[in-house]
C-alpha cells in the first residue's frame, strides 16, 4: 500500500530534474532585493546541477544571472567593462553585483 502511494505521488527522477531546470530557467528576481535574488539564482542553479546534471559554461551563467536579476543593459555594460567584456568571468561579475546589492540595501549609491 505504501509503495503504491509513493509511486503515485512522488515525482519521478526525470520529472524532478525537469522541474529543477525549469525553475532555474524561469527564475525572475521580481521584487526580491538583489542580494537575495543572487542567492536564489545560485541555489536554483545548484539544484538543477545536482538533480538534473544541468551544466552551462560561465558565459551562459553570466547571461542567465543578468536576465534573472533584471540587470539593465547600461549596468551590464558597466560591469562587463570592468572585466574587459569577458562574460566567462562569472564569479567576478557575480561578486560585483552582490556588492552593488549590499550598497543598495544600505542606501549607498
């Protein structure tokens, strides 16, 4: 009986993997503070990687992070200028965004 319930109501591995990938790809910052949005993006990226084997290179991660966090084109350009327009420097760009988010939370421009 318990086995039947588990089979009926628990997501299959492929279903769970699909859900995790979809959650990552459809993530949008909305009204979240920037620092929380970055943490949520990282969490969803790690979940998709763990559950679905989802992996993308740093250029794709940078593009996805900018899109998910609703980073305006002008700010993207300013950040990319600091890393010589090298989108593969994902960790540096993420750190810069995180520092910017902290400043925003403190009301510092």
